[in-house]
């Protein structure tokens, strides 16, 4: 290390130096605990005895001079430390410091006899066990939720307009973004405050404010008093007694618009929060009285477009909370929901159907919902009309949900039989819905696989006419054209590279030219892939050390093809003068081949008309058929009937093709046809678990309920008739047909058919 390098001791200059042996120790008087507002500074090094005697050498003295400082290096000693308990290394010691259970126990806010209007929600508090700062002041410990949530919570209860605006704005954001974590149980009176704020809609519409009575021992006959503990049973009468004075025009004052906005925000917060099942259960159990009155009032507000959002949100709240509520025929909430079915607004009808269907579904008491049995005849007829709306899936689905709940009771079925004609109207409509939203589907079972002819074993020879044309081309175009004339793409076939290379060399190599005048092997194989897009050169490792080089994706043709894509036609007439015993001349058209056979092999004389030959009988039996070893005249011998023999020979020749005929297909011939058995279905919707859902599924359940709950006999002029037979005998063939074609409903329809076929004991 060079002399100019700084000493490592400078890194430890912030540590206190050990005093001289004859120098008394002067402790550091800096406070051990500093406030969090003060910045941390390292303790200064202690003065040496020489610095104490010479002020000019003391760095802390006002008369300090740099030239008088001794600057002696001091020996650095290890600093002794001791472990101090902190929340990081001793969490158990500090657990009780932040134990939330040590807060003052809050009272039961929802005790029916607790005066909620006198309740004070605990604020932040000072705790004696909390640590203090250096001046001895206690540090304020905030409760867990004492932040923006609490600010909004308390601001809503404060009654201060600005705080209410702030609270509602942030509660809307919180309930929208954190609805799955925002729970009523952590914020006492929040649900009541929101509902009371939303009930100011009555003041806007009538000028009357509601008063909330939480003491069950004090009954009030005043119109504007609500029994917030148990619900106001005569609330519909009170609403009718209060006159409405809300204007029908859209002109609004600033105060009206501001109040209406707050009401919409309060209702929206409630709607967002009850989407969480815990919140819906909480508010329906601990604030059931006020909740019932709130929903009834919101459903009976005037039908104006500016109030439509409030009513929709109230119906959404009802859908979530009614499943935890009991009801009866005189329940104002049930009556209000039934009245919504006659609304001209489709959204009101859909939401009301959902709320009515969900009533008491989470309660286990048998008599939790006793309101369905008292529905009026017009209401039941209206609900049936809703099942006729095929184009509105929401209303149709909601109506079928209701009919499923309604037909679970045999008493309700008997009531419905007096309202709607079951055999002619209701049951046929449910059967027709069994194919609602059905989609065609097909299932195939292969009974016999298709078999095609194997690829040719030999590469087709090149006729002299084609070879002459190929020799006029230069490489690599010549090899590419030869490949197109003799091979075709076939993903299931392959050929060895050596066989392809040898066939190419044997046809085009010229021994008089260096290299044969052909492409090298590597370039030729590469040119194969360039000619056929799907052809690939591959290496297959065989058993042992054998390695096979192939071209995958091509196969030889049965015969060479012309440049235009038509196959060459070879003459197969037996010719004893050739070693192969066959003529093997090639022609590009059937006409040329026919003229060749008739003129050169049968020695027929041509007429003046092209393609026509004289067919006079021969003087001696000279005509016979020698096409590809034909045995037609082998036993009888030659014949003198020229026309008869020429007609037979023509049967071996291909037919003439039109001048504009397209090139033939190069597919391999099919040796065995593929035999497939197909089934056609009309399946209704199913989910990922292949479980049926939708209107068709609900209609099947309604039919099953009806079949189970129908009375046994009905007295007619023809005697006692079974209701089951009267309703289902004519519909049974249709049900069986749906069972056969709709796989999604087979389980439900099987149960339905078993109930129909079951013989009742009379």
C-alpha cells in the first residue's frame, strides 16, 4: 500500500477513544434516547491530555489551529457490546405491548335493549404501558383500523357535510376495490349510518324525515317513526299516508342534487359490501329491522329515471340478504318484491325474481318461507307469462327458479292447478323448454378404418419424350422438374436418400462429362426439400449400429407425369420382339394411345376422319387381344370380326378426356372404405364439470317436482282419472325423444320418467 493511501483508522473516527492511563475518564453526557425528530449524530472522540492543556491543539476549542494539532494515531481497541432486546430479536417480549385484546372491551352494539343513539365509538387512546419519548411523553398508539377507514367511518357519523362527502366518496372507492376485505363487523354502526343516510330519499320525495326508534318498550303512532329493532310491519301504510311532493321535471337545485348524490353513494356502498356473504349475513342478523324498512322504502320510491339507480341497488341488496331472512304472507318486504314484478322496467323484474327466489334459502327452518303459498292468481299467471319470453334469458331463468321453489310443495301445486291448466298449458311449456339453448353435436364411432394402397416400390421410368424435355433444362431446375414429374408429397411415405440419388444419376449422369453433369449428392438432397415444402431429410438410427438416411414426406408416382400434371399412358401390348414382352411406349393423351394400338398392333387402316379406322371383317382370323396378357381369345383363337375385337381392345384403353379437363388427383387408391357410425345430439349447456345448467335444466327439475307432487286422482264424468297420466301421457314420447338426443339432461329426465312410470297405490 502506498504512503498516500488513507489509513483504515479514519473509518473508526466516530468511536470514542480509550483515555490515557493517568487521565480520568469523562463520560459522554449525550442523552441515550433521542426523539425521532432529531437526526442521529455519532459521538465525538474524547480529548487527549495534551489537547486539554493546549487549547490551540484542541479541535473543539475556538482557538484551534491546524498546525498545533499533534495528530497522533491512537491504537484501535475492540468495542465491547451487549445485546439489547428489540422487537426484531425478542418478539415475545413486545407481543403484549401491541395486544389488541388489552383495549377496553366494547359493548354489544346490537343488543336489542342497548340505546344505540347514545353509543360512543372508542377513539385513539393513551396507554400507560406504551413507550414514551426522551421527554417522558407517551406515544399514541392507534387502533388497527384507525386510518382512512376510520376517518370515513367517523366522518359519516359526524353529521358534518364536508366530512360526509369525504366519507361517502372514499367508502365507494373502498367498497369497490376492497369489497372482499371490508367487513361490517370491524366498523360498528357503519351499516346503520349508511341506511339512515340513504333513507333521506324520503325527505327529498315528501319533505318528511324518518325517525328511528330502538326501544321496543316505547311504541309510537307517528307516521314518520320506524321500529328499527324488529322492523315496521305497517310501513306500507305509513308510506301511503305520506304525500309525495317531488317534482316530475328534471330541474334540480344544488342542494337537491348534492343530497341525491349522497343517497346514491350510501346505497351503492351497501350494495357493494353485501356482495360479500359475511357482510350480507351480518347486516341481515344484527340490523334486520332497519334493513327491512330500508329495503321496503327504497322499493316504493317514485318511478323516476333519476331514482332508478337507487331502486336497482336496493334490489341487488335484497337479492343478497333475503336468503338469510324469514318471511310470511304479510311481510312488507315480500309484498314490495312481488309488486316489482309488475314494473315496466326489465331490470326491476329480473332483480325482484332473484330476491324472491332466494328468500330464506340459507335458513334450515321448514317454515322460514310461508309467503309463497299466499300468492294471488294474477301474480301466478304473470309468472307463467314470464316463462314464455324465450328471447330474455334472465327473466326466463328467474321465473324458472321461482317455479322450482314453488313446486317443491304439493300444496302449492294443487293451488296452481286451479290457476293454470296443467295438462294443456303448463306441462307442455316445460317440456318445450327442455331443448332451450340446445346445440347440435355429433359423435362418431369408427367401425372399420380406411386402408389405402401402399406406395409404389419402384421409381417410374422417364419416357423418351419426357427425357428430351428434361435435358433441355439446366440444373437445378432439371432435377426439380424431374422430381415433380416422378414424385408427389405424402406425409405418410418416405424414400431412402441413396435410392433417390441413384435414380437421379442413372437418368441424367453423362460419363463423358466430369462429374456426370449432375448435382452433387448434398446439393441434390437439399434441392429435394426446396422442391417439396413438406419433404425433410432425416437420419434414423436403426437397431445396433445401422443408420438409415431417408427423405420423409414424398413417394414415387405410379407413372411419370407431364409438365402439365397429366400421367403418361403406357402401351401394354405384348410384343415378342422386345425383351420385356410389352411395348411400353408412352403417350400423353388417350387418343394417341388408341391410335397407336389400332394402327401399330392391330394393323387397322385409318379413314379420312382423324381417329377413325376401317372395321371391315378380315379374310382370315388374324385379330386377337394381347393387352397385358389378356385371355379373352386365348381359347377360341384369333377372329375375323374386326369390330368385335376392336371393341374389346377399347375396353382396356383409357377414355378420352376433354381439352379443359383438370389434372387428375395423385392420391393413393382406397382399398378399404372407412365405415363410421354417427350419432347426432342436441345438447343443452353444461359447465366445466359436465353438469347441466340453464333454463332446460331448471325446466326438467320443475317437471320432476310436478310429477312427484301431483294428486293421485281427479273425479271426472268418465270416472276417477290419474292426474299423472293426464299431464304426462301425451308428453311422454317427447320427453323420451329429448332424453335420447340431449345427453346433458339424461340423469334428470331418467328420474322424471321413473316417477311417471311408477304405479301409485290407490
